[in-house]
C-alpha cells in the first residue's frame, strides 16, 4: 500500500498526505520549499500545510513561523491509534443492530474481502468450526485457525495435506485448489472459490443452507473415516 493512500484512509487529503511525507523525508521546510520538492503549487502547499497542522500532522517551528516540521512518526501513529479506538468505540455503541428476519444469501466478492469474511467468522465463533479447503488457503488463515484452537473450540480441517496445527483434527481429502468451505458454530456458512487475487463466495446464516452444508460435510467426514483417512490431532 502506498504511503499517500494509507494516510488518506485516516482522514488526510491527497495533498496533506503528500506534505506530511515530504516533511518527514526532508525535515523542516517553508511552504515554498515544500511546494517545490513535492511538485505542487505554492497556494496548494500552504493550504495543505495549514490544514495538516490543524489535524496534528505537522507543527510550526517556534524559531521561524514560516517553517513547518512533520509530527514524529511514532507520535502520529499513537494519535491515529487513539482516534481509531475512539471511533470504533462510538460505532460499537451506536450502530443499529440488524433486524431479525429470514437470513439472506449474500455474495462476497474480492480476494481480501472473502478472506476477511472467513477470518471474522472464526474470530467470532464460540463453539466449533469445520473447514474444507486446499492447503494454500489454510496457510492464509493459519493464525485465525490456531486462535480458535487456543480458545478451546472444536476445529476440524479437511485438507489435501496436514497443516500441522496442533489441537485441530485433520482429515485428508482432495479439496481442489481454491475451493473453500467453512461452517462456524452450525450457524453460518461460506462456500466458494478463493484463488490468487480473486475470490467469490456465497455466505449465509440461513438455517436450511447451513444444515445442508453441515450434513454434506459430516457425510464426507464419515467416508474419510471409513477409508482410514482420519489422522487425528
């Protein structure tokens, strides 16, 4: 992720971000100097520097009021973390709860979006998770899977090779590359395809779909047991 784009995610404009990076790399500068180095007009540079000071990304030198100095990286990051924590706390307290009703079938698209959905399902699971996917995708979710084991959840992994996650029950199957299936707490399911830089899955809490997917997975587990493909923890 580029620095400018990363800073924009925390409320800085394009030019404010550019000014912060410029000051950080070159030290204290006047608006004229910063504009010249950054390749933007002086009026835009001065406006961006002024607003950057208001947002805590820079300070004016006490020795020269025309000289701007970037807020140290460590200090800026602490400020951003506090701001994020306050925002998340506010959202937790004020976002409305979703109304109960028939659980819809949702399409989750995009590589990171799909992985994040599976990560969130595991982070919020309380009892058990069943996973069926290729070892390449298990590796991407290893931290969250291990976290489930550490929290005492029952974890069953159907995979083409043993991922070596202590405490998880591994069973060998022939899950195709990219094919993923995850059931959490017998209450939600995601199934679909996750490959390099692309992903599209069906997600739902619909109890009928979850039941069907669970039964299909349990039948597969039973067949694996009969074939002797169960390898234990």
